[in-house]
C-alpha cells in the first residue's frame, strides 16, 4: 500500500458514526412521532408526508422526488405540501402543549452558539445516515427546542450548506498530512464481514439501476478514478463506501445502485436499491448496502437487509451490510450484554409489547444502552418498531 493509499484509508475509517449512537435521538423521534400521530385522523396525508420525509417509522428518509411520486405531484409541490404539513403540526403543538419538548431544549439549547448547534446537528445526521432530510430535521429540532423561526431557518440552512458543500461535483474530503503506511488490514476490516454465496457469481450490471430520483439534483456526485466517470450518492456514509471501493486495490470494479430489490414489509410491497456491488480481484462479487449501526435492529431495515441478502445469494454474490463503523452486524450480534438486561427484557416481552415510556423508564433505571438493545433484538429476533416505538417478541 502506498503512503497515499494509507492516508486515504485512515480518512475513510477514522470517524466512527457509532460514536453518536444513543437513546437521545430515539426520544426525539418518539416525540415527533407522537405529534404526527395526533394529525393522522384529520390529515392523514400530512402525517404520511412528514413520516416518509423524515423516516420516523424506521425507513430511510425519502427524497422530495420520491415523495412527489408517492403522492402524484411534482418535486416542488411535494416540498410545499411537506412545509405546510409541518407548519400546521407545529401550530397545533404550540396551541395544545400536549407533548413534553424537554428533550429538544436539552439537546439543542437556545443559549448555544451557532457553530456548536450546527456541529451537533451534523453529527446526528452522520450517525443516522439522514443527509437526505438533514435540513428538515434540523429546522424541526431547533423550533421544538425553542429557537425562533428565523434563527431555526438560518441554522438549518447552515446544515444544508455544509452537506451540499462536500456533495458538489468532484469534491472529496481533504486528506490528513502524510504518515507512515497503514497496515493493509485497515482496508479490509469490513471485507471479513461479507457473507459469501456458493457458486459462480453473475457479472456486474453494466449500468446502475434506474431509480426514479437517480438524476435528482439534490444527490451528491463524485468522480471515480477506477470507473472513469461520476458516481452518485445520497449520504456521507454512502460517499465513504464508494470512496473506499474506488481506492481499494482489492476492488477491480464496482457499480452504485446495482439492483432494484423488491420485498414485502408488513403486507406492503416495497423496492430498495442497495448502495453498491463490488467485484474483487479474485473474481468474487458482493452486494453492499449502507446501514448505520444505530438502525441495524429496526424492523423495516432488517426486512430490507434480508431481501438484499436473498437477492445477492440468488446471483452468486456475497452480501454485506456496511455500517461505516469499526463494528458491523457480526460484532453487534456478539456484543457482551449484561445478562440482567436479557433476562428481564425477555420476561417483560413475554407478557406483551413494550412501549416507549416503559423502555425509557427501564433504561434510565438500569443503564441499558441503545446498542445493548439492538444486540438483543438481533439475537432474539424481536421486532423493534418506530413511529411510535413498540418492542415485541
């Protein structure tokens, strides 16, 4: 590995999104889901707009193009409808005061300076892979924390500008100063997590799958030296994966959005486009999908991953859920969890679903961490629903 390659590897792996994982963001999500739940009866479209745009139900946030297609309107009209729905929801909360907004005031205090608030919001975006709706999330968090209208818009705009800056065509994150060569293992920690299929792999597709919003001008673009063309992405974690594939000497070629994977979730037909497929120099191919560690145990994401794995294996490809973290799904499954948590949660779930107030009280009392819960959910095949939170066995 050259010195340049080593620097690139360190840049890719140095920032661990799992460092921002915790129950605080789940609390934020739960309060917002409760607010949305109050508008379902009278304004079901408003509720669906907000839920799908922000990913409150555990799904990935939707681009405005996809949101428009969902409701049969243009991208700009989808933005107008979403903005109006949010305004109505905030006015209703202001009038009724039904929800305790203390978690917002605690996480995004009015007394903090602009830079600290923007850094906090960006870190949360990175930890949850939520770049698509980062500006909308930032605005809501700030408004519910007590920031005024203009200040919230201004700071949310700063968040958008920071993200848009590195998404501009041909932009890469700056590399650190030259250092000694890093061990080759830095490139391949994630490679050991691939679940390989049997048999000869089908060839990589010639072109990316035709996702509806593939050419959306809000998507990031970067030049791939390996492919000799632009590749597109939606989030910082996706960009890191594509950059890793482009720089790795073990990767002969790759395709972004290589397939449309259809699956069913709770009786509804869905389609998902995994982030990339990579062909290695030994001829093997792996289908790779980005999923932040914080969301690995959520019911919708597990269903999506199962469909992706089945699709990959049907083509003789390996499968990898790439978390962007030093820990992946295997490490989460083998995580050491206090036996008390395991026994008491198993006992509680045997008598029925666990709601957010019950879990919040339990984790406050016991010190349960979010990744502890995620490990137990994966290990016992529990169902972790969001928007609102519900844990079932």
